[in-house]
C-alpha cells in the first residue's frame, strides 16, 4: 500500500516536471513567451491565435547557459522518471521479490533529481542576457527579465524542485524507541515479544 502511494506521488511529480519542461511560458510578454524547449508568439490582445516553435536540438537553443540549463533540467527529469518507474515496479512486484518494498523513494536518486532541477533553475536566468532574450524582453540581462515576467512554466518547475526536495525527507523511515523495553519481532510465531531493558 505504502509503495503504491509513493509510486503515485513520484509519477505525478515526473508528470508535473514534464509539463513544466515543455511549457513555453517561463518568461513572457503580452505578445511573446519562451520556455526551456519551446517559444510562442501571438498578436497583441489575441493570445488564442498563437504560433509556436520548438528547439529541436541543443544547436537550436540560442545561448550556452540555456543549453546547460536544458541538459541539467532534462537530466533531473530523467532521474525523476527513473525513480517513478522503479517505485512502480516495487509496488507491482510480488511480495517476496522486493523485501524493501514500501520503504519510500530511493533517497539518492530523488536527491540527485532535486539537486539537478534546482541547479537548472538557477542557471536558466543567466540566458536572459542572450540576444534572443533581449529581443523578446527588451532590456533584459542576467537575472533581470526586463519587460518579461515569470510565467507558469517556471513556477511549475520551482514547485517540482520543492516537492522533489521534500519527498526524500517525508519518506525517510522513522524509528520509534519504547522507553524501558526492547521489542523483538518473531517471524516464526508472528508475535511481538516485549523484554524489559536491563540496567547497565
């Protein structure tokens, strides 16, 4: 049961991250918006009539910092997706095959994904100094959007980073200490045996 909950959380997180990555609304003006992989433009006051484009390869991305950010963010997403698949396989596997099942997300993979997403989010605004961003945002510079405002895509990516950072902490197993007694679990009799602690 717990494994299924963690798998569902991890799959949801990977989907939210993917939605943020493909969003063209990381920075936007009234007539133009761009994201890490896509961009859109539309006539003034007619946002329903959009024409969008996609950066199909790293060579198409207009700035080096942008390329670095894209690679790091995609790496973070792949780690989230890998962890989600791993947790789903643990949740669906027969009981005897996975002795650690239900113990929550793998902290190492989850922490690496969260770190990659945070680093990618910190590197991306460096690209606001690029010619592409200056043309879209006016007087933009590193970490200054000019006429561009933060869009929902960047906010979604921030939310993903926060959730990816919190999940390993929530999933860490907690040990309960019963004062004055030692608890032994007997698998043969399926009983709990309480033994008083001996004074040292």
